[in-house]
C-alpha cells in the first residue's frame, strides 16, 4: 500500500518535472508572444466597444463605433472593394499557381531555375517593386499601354490613374508577386501523389486531361485547402501592396479594409472606429476560415 | 512521369515556360535597365532594354540624396537581431509543442495558430498604445519586441519536428541525455534545412517590412531602407532612373540571401506547410 503510494507520488513528481521542462521550452517565445500579440488582440475587442482618443478617459460606447463605421461611406466602399480584391486575387492566384506547379513538376531541364525565377517576386520588397509597376502601368507613356496601343487598342485603361481600373492593376501585381509561393506548396503536394496512379490510368487509356481531373485534382485537395486559406488570410492583410502602388487612390477606389484601419488609427486617431473596423476584418477572416475547415475536414493534416 | 512525350510537345512546354518566366522577370529587368538610364530615357518607346550609355553615376547620386548608409545599417541591424531571436525562441517552443508533454499544450498551441489567421492590422493599435506607454515609440526596440515572437516561426519549425521519430529521442534519453541535450544534439542538427528556411523567411520579411517602420520610426536616424525608398519616391518622383537605382539597391541583400539559400528555401517552404 505504502509502496504504491510512493510510486504514484514518484510518478506524479516525474510528470510534474516533465511538464516543467515542457514549459521551460515554450516560455521564452510564449512570454513575448502573450505580451506583444495575444494581449493586444484581446485589447482590440475591448476597444471596439469603447470611445477613446488615446488621451482622455475611455467611455463605454456599446455598438456606437460599429454604427458609425457602417454609416461611413469610405468604410462601406473599403468593405466591398476588399471583397472584390480578395475574390479575384484568391481565384486567379490559385489557378496560376496550380498551372505553374503542374508545368514545373514535369521532368525538364532547368526546372529549378524556372522555379526560382517564378518564386523571386515573392521575396522582392513591395515598396521597391511597387515603384517599378507604377512606371510600367503609367497611363500615357508607360510600356504596358504603349504595348497595348501598338497591338491596336486605341484607348488602353488608365490603370492607377483611373478609379475603375486601379483595383485591377493592384490585383495583377498581387497575382504576379504571390503565385510563386503558392506554386511551391502545390509542387510539394504533387510530389506526394504516387506515380503508380498515373501509370495505371495511362494503361487504362486515360487522356492527359482525364488524369488531371480524376487523379491530380482530387489528390491535391489538401494543398488546395491550405493554399486557399493562406491566400484568403494574406489577401485580407494586404497593405504594403496598396500603399506602394496607389496609396488607396485615386479617391478611395483602392482603399481596402487594412488601409481604412490604418487611416482611422494613425491619420484620424479614432481608436474606437479603428478597433471596430478591425473586429469586422477579423470576423470576416474567421468566418471564411471556419467555412473552409467545415468543408474540408483534413485540418488535422496540417497540425 | 514515365510516359514518353513527343518532341513537339516538349518544345511547346519549353516555349511556354520560357515565355512565362520572361514575363515574370520583366519588371525586374525593367528596374535594372532603368536604373542605368537618365530619367528622360526611361519611357522611350520602343523600349531600349539595354541603355545606350550605362549611367552608373545613378548609384552614386542616390547616396548623396538620402541617408542611404544609415537606412541600410538599420535594416541589417533589425533583420539580423529579429531573425536570431525568432530562430532561438521558435525552435525551443517548437520542440516543446511537438516533443514534450504538459497540461494545456494543445490549448496554447491553438492560440498560436489562431493569431496566424488574424491580420496584423487588427491588433496594430493596441500594440502601438502599449509601446507608447513603454516610451518605445521611435526606437528600434519597439519593432524588435513586436516582431520577434511571431507564431509563424513556431508553426513552421513544429511541422519539421513532428517528422522526427519519437524512438530516436527515446534512445537519446536512455543514453542519458537530458531533454535539453536531446534537443541540442539530436533535433537541432536534424532540422538544419528547416532553420535555414526560417532564417531566410524572417530576414526577408523584416527587411521588406514597410508598415512597421513607417508607424514606429519618425526620426531619420532610425529609418530603414524601405522607408528610404519610399521617401525617395515621394521627394524625387520624376527622377525615374534614381528611383530604380534605389529600388535595385534595396533588393540586392534579399537577392543574395535568396540565391545563397535558394535550395533550402524552395524545399523548406514546400515541405513545411503540408507534411506532418
């Protein structure tokens, strides 16, 4: 009796020691993470129902901040523009990266050079590359419009000078910059598909297109899921891209939620509105993520 | 794939890939080419991809116009310090989350994962207020504190650590290695590609970050290279050649890091997201 008791106590203290060692491993990162990320996230939720300018006392505002931003024409425009931007960026980047991955999964010479070249825009600084794209898209004498005129388009789009076209310019640059990164994730997925599947299908007389539809695409579902989630989250976060290309203009035609939040915080110093807009951004991203996780139960694959 | 392709098809694939690659790299070629031109030559059409005379002096002029040396130094300083802290604390935490047992492990890890999904703008304001209270606005320490403890690094390394068989660690423990010894002698050496990936990702992210420095650094001596480029774009908006020279200069360190570790990088990212 006494012996088992000491044994349990020993086991207990061993477990306790193991737990302590575990905590000691995560502590250096976790303490910083909790203070500088977790607490601010929670504080945002509090701020969204408060009225505060950062100097005077905070007062409870209830849903006033939310009412105010929904009445704000700039917020509503930013909201819809963000959805437009996210839908097209996600869909087109996904297609481009999938196509590139399939093309670069083939056994060809210089495969790595191609991959690196396509990937490079991802590591290029948005500010530096934004200056380049602004020149390329210049409406009157930029090379893209010069090219369009030379192939017979008399009235090429005004791109960043036009309220209708600016957002499309932003979407094009965004696809260009990020497709290489997602291509790599697709390539990893493609490498995990057993070659035997293709061999069997070829023996059965399946065409290239049939093999793609019946083997490649279904087998890539986990990759597509991951790419979709990351793309969605990152598109909602886009700030540097817009800032470098258009600064939200002309007018407010390319002001997205991230830019709106920045402006409310650091231009108008309206903390309540900024926090409320943040919560809206957060809820949208969360909703999209949850819907995806529901649709795709392979979440555990990633953890 | 095993099947034999017809030569026509092979040629078609190459043509398509080359066209795609050229189109992707064209903005970068434009950037380098324009950086060696006079501002008046930049927009000539048809485009002269190779300038008639190489105006190397653009690369000298930019140093006289803005404090490029200070900005470059600051960018290196921040990128290196943040990368080091991230590497050390993230690999520790990743080991804790993948190979140690303790109460609340999964809940804590979920908190990490959740913050990856939260756009930074959501908590940017509370962070700013916090830094204000700590009197750290316009100091490098602010950015170091805010960017060193990201969930991303922990997540990335954990994906690699999971693939290390537990039996291997068990064997090391039986041989008398402590948990810390097992980590340092077994896990660290096995995951060099993962750490290389994190180093590059982190360096590139900090080097390229614009919004963070823009919010926190007001005095010129604290500014980073990205702010420098933007400053240049704002002040000398018609000096196209000089703008491109500054942009090329800001890209060089990233290009060097990228080319040096390109193998690790490409493989590291590819396997991080999906295996585990």
